[in-house]
C-alpha cells in the first residue's frame, strides 16, 4: 500500500476513541475448569484482561461473555466495563467478536480485540498498538510473536463491516486479518509472550492457580 493518510480512514478519524473488545465466552473444554476464573497474582484472568484494556486507555472496554456468564460477571465487579452476553458462543469466536463490534460506539476510530486467556499481554503492548494506528495510515495493526500472528489486534473502523459479517466456523477476526495482511502494520513481540491457557500444564507453567475460586459475595 502507498501509505498515504486517509486511504482507509482519515487522519481526523484516528483521533477518536479506541474501544476494547475482550473475548471471554469460551467453554474451556481442554482445561477442565473455567479458565476465566483462574487466578494470576491477585485477580482472575478475565478481570486482568479487562483491567489491562482500561489501563491502556481503551474506551469503552466491552467484555463478551457466554459460558457460565453468571459465574464470570462477579469477577468484573467494580470495573467500568460493558458486559455483553453472547447466547451463540458455542458457534465459535467469530460470533463473540460480532457481538462486541456491534456495541462499539460510532465515535470510536478503532477497536482492539483481546483474549482473556493471554496473561502475558501488557497494557504497554496495547498502548503501542493504538499509537501505531494513530500515527500511521494502515487500517489494521497486528501483533506478531516470532512468526505467529495473534491478539491483541487493532481493527480500524473501515474493517468493522467485514468483522460484522464473519460467519461460522471462523475463529474470530483471523480471516479479516489475513485478507488485509498486505495493508497491515505489524508490531513484534518476543515469542515467549505468546502464551495462552488451554491445558493444566499451561496454567502450571505460568503460575496460574487452578483451584482458587472467587470469594463469597
């Protein structure tokens, strides 16, 4: 792409808010426990992901829940987030991303898609994605770990329609990212930062506790 400002979204639009969409609706089948409620340091993973979005200045932060939503909601208590329930969460991550993108306000220039089970993502990484978007011309900013593309991913508003049309069995916004890879900016992170919690051994390696539950309300 030529890199001229305004090809996909105007420079003025890039000064608008950037939303966060935290995908947290999965069933944690391989783990055998609800990964969203596992604790790292002093907070559940779902709360950590939402808080990092807030700490990075994303506004609003939209958390899409599905599996055991009634158990997960208390973990977000006190955070200024918007909770969206996805009744079709079993159809795949794409359905949750559609639900989240649909709730992004019209004055937002972009949205950062985050996964609740990537505990090594930091607020500084999210801030870097937003800064790259604001000072560039690309409609998409990707995170690259070694040779692997994974969240967090920033989508400019010009891509929202494509995200809204994702159909099953799509895995989130990956197909949109692939279709626009030649137009994307890329930020590279250490391969070691690419860690998710799919199996008990993943949790053990990252120091995440499998047995702690939320305190009584």
